[in-house]
C-alpha cells in the first residue's frame, strides 16, 4: 500500500465509468408476466427507452431507436407510459403527444392517439378498460399565461378525441379507475401548496356516458398531505396521508379511514414526479409496502384481515423514486443497497429478489468502495442527520499526519432526501482520498412531517446551519481536515451550497450545479409547479420581498470570498442559466477565484455522458488547484478566473 496525499490517489472508478454507468431506472410497470421499466441512458444523449423483460425473449428494448419516452408535465415528469395486454401508451419527448405501440408486433411503428398540439402534455394515466380509454393528467400551455391542469380522458376508439373530466384546481395527480370500472379517484391541490403540504383526495362515480357524477372530497379537509391513492382488488380505496405526522397508509371504509401503519415511518416519498406508488396488493387480503425509517428503506406486508404487519428481510436499503409495482403476487421495484447501485428487481414472497439489470458496481471495485455510516449531530435546537463516507482505496493510504479533505453534499429539493445506497459518483471521490458527508438537513423527508416542515420559512437558514454543523462535527471528531472543507450541491442543493459560502465562512471551496443564487428571480422565472414553492420556504411574495433579497447570495457578494465553480445547462427551465451567470459575473468582478462550465444541450440535471464526464473531471481539477494536490491521470485543465 502506497502512502500518497489525499486527493491524489489513482482509482479504477474513473469518470468514464461514472458517466457511462449513470443509467437511471424508473417508471416501472407489470403486465401479466412481462415487466417494463424506463432507462434513461447517458450514452445515448439522455434518451429514455422502455425496456421489457419476459421469459421468452429476455431483456429487450421495445420502443424504436428514435423515440424518447418522457413527459414534461410539472417539468419533472413521471408517469410517462402505461401498459396493458402488451400495448404501451407513452408520451414522446419531442412533441409530447401520446402514442400507442403493440409490443407483440415488432414491425409496427407507434401510432399517435392525441392530436398534434405542442401546447398539451400528458402523464400519469390509468386505463378505463370498460370504456376503452385512458384517463390522465393533462397540462395545457398557452403563451403569456400560466399552464392549465386537468384530468382528461383520451379515447382509444376514436383517435384524437379528448374530454376534460375534472378542472378548476391548480394541480392534479394519480387519477385511478376502480377495478369494477365504477369509480375514479384522484388527488388535487392549489397554489401556494406543494404536494407535500396540503392536498385533497376526491372520488366520483363514472356514469354510463363516461362522465363523472357524485363528485366528493373524501379526505384532506384537515390540511394533510395525501398521495398515492390505489384501489384494492375488491374495490376498497387506500391512500397515504401524513395526518398523524408521518406518511402512513390508510384504508377508506365507508365514511371512515383506518390507519394501517400507525408507525414513526414514512411509506412514500415527496411527490416530485407523477406515477409513483410505494405500496400495492398481493391480493384483496394482503398488501405489501415500502417503508422508510431514518433514511433506510425496507419492505413490509400487511394482512388486511387482522392488521398484522411483517417486516421482510431483503438486501435493499433504498427504493427508487418510482416506488413499487405489484401484480399477480410479483413485486417489481427500483432498489439499491450499500454495496449495489440502483437496479430493477423482481420479488415474490418467500423467494430471494431477482436482479434484472446490471449496476455499475463490479467485484473488482470492492476494495475501492467506501461504506456509509449513519451519523447524527446537534444543530441549532435539534438533531440533524447524514451519511459519512471515509476515504477508501486498497492501494493507498494518506500520510500519518494528514487528514482527508471533506466534501459536504447537499441534496436537491430541498424537500427530498439522500440515501445510503451505492452511488459511484460518491465513490469517485472517496476512492481518490476524499471524505464525504451526505446531509439530510432539517427539511428532508424520511424523518416525519415535523422534521420536514422545519425548513418552512427557514430555507437558507436551517439547512445552512446543518451543513456547517455536520462538517464541524467531523472536524471535532478528528475525521477530516479543517482547512480543506468543500460543499457541493445541485438545484436547491446548489442554493444551500451558495448560501453556506455566503452566510458562513466555514468552507474553503464550493461547487454549484445549476444552483439558485437569486430568490427574487426564481420567484418570477420558474415554472408553474414550483412557482409558489418559495411561499412556504421563504414566505409569501411580494409581502416578504425583503427576506428574499436578504437570503439571496447574489445580493451579498461582499460576504463571499471562497473559491467557487458553477455548472449549468443552458436549456434549464427550472433554474434558468441567468442564476449562474449573474453569480459568475459578480465573483469575477470581486476577484474571487471562480470557474464556470455551461452545456448547451443540457436541461435540469445532466443526461449526456460526455457532459457528466467533463463536469466531474473539471471539479476534480478545481479541487486540486484549491487544495493544492496533484490528481492522478490526465485531466484537461479549466480556466479558474482570479486564481494565481
């Protein structure tokens, strides 16, 4: 084992491996014995492909090479396709039309089932089989006005025939037809709420003409967050609510709701995307669900007759954003663990989970993988949480009197969470001699509604406090070098990063990926889904305009003297490029060391493998200059302004 400075270690976990192995899985579906999922592939410029697994043909792509399956509803999408009896109905990224594709006829091309209209987007469909139609969320965009959302039916008999069934609310999600075809349920909410704030659950009878009658709100009057409604096989409505302070599963019996999981645990994730659900029915007598306790996921079964709950032993510690799908006793999910990245698994009770897809983790990397340790630390008047990854590389160790540099990771959202499953972009750093702290600051999900709500009115305050105190905790424990502390985040995590650099002097370097620097501009420029998000995170606008200015890093450049690098996609509709460009110009003028890389073909979250690789190597080069070490291998230098 060689002794080398931290940061300079050579590693087989290369930028090519991270970028090329960064395939994302989501939108899972089960159709009889066939399993479908969506793969977003960086090596195909971020194209999303529907993939099928069955016993006859193994794993094959089912959408043609030029098709990119993605919906832009809420900009974040989700619920981009649905499948039944071998026919897929999907949204195509380029024109946002819905198409049908018969997977049993490989020569058949997709057929459009909605009109050619770039104003309309569709997502989160349910099949109304008895009426041969889809019922889905529609988002209609017109110039110079806010998009209009509705629940709409799409005829499968008469192509291009659409009927709006429900309208008038600002947002809709999860339209679900009951198994007997007699009822429709859905979730709706209004500005300024986000789906994790206050939502409503509605039910309606479906009339003979396909219209809705006896439209009734059945839950949500008390101001809870409701999501993921599902009908059991015997037509009983179930849903998730945080009425008791945790996202638990409820069963609607006549006019009463019964909490099936009265536990200090969460049974869903914040609904950033459409189409997800974290429970399903093995039968009308048994339910299976995903459960999150302090950032660690597991599976549980519930006997619907006697209420008995049984936690299952599985290798998973993370369940992906698309949740789980259940059909004919089979559970399909995107899952990961400490030593396995996210993959698609098929699982039946009493059997070991079967992994259907490959992950980036390979046996030859075992000696280079750092295992996370859950930590908690005091912050403000509370406790905050995180996962700590020490440096690890079987070929190297640091000098005896040297401590490793630390990178603090700030997850996006900010209503989101980080998990402890294998992430090769984290291992890229730890295998080179960096320590990582991945923080679940106050405001993160997985720790109950009270913890999640602590960020209300406090964004840019409590998240900053938690990131600083997490790093300070590791310094005080002697785990990391106090003089080489960096912080890194994307989107909302990019804002927390820039706020930490501005409103504290604790960190020595900062990295922002499409981060927010100007809250006032964000309040004016962002898309509909998040256009009132800041009302809860900061305060009502324009009444609290002074607070928006006060917490915007761009307005306090005099406080920021820390070297910073920023990355931005020029097609980003969620955090516009102007946010990064203003920050770069101000730091240049102040003569603070700053670097800026932009990518013309990227949106919110980089999808192209060549761009991911370029950004990762630029970040390593940036750290090497700021923390004064020589990185291994050949890395193209980047321009860092104001750095001698």
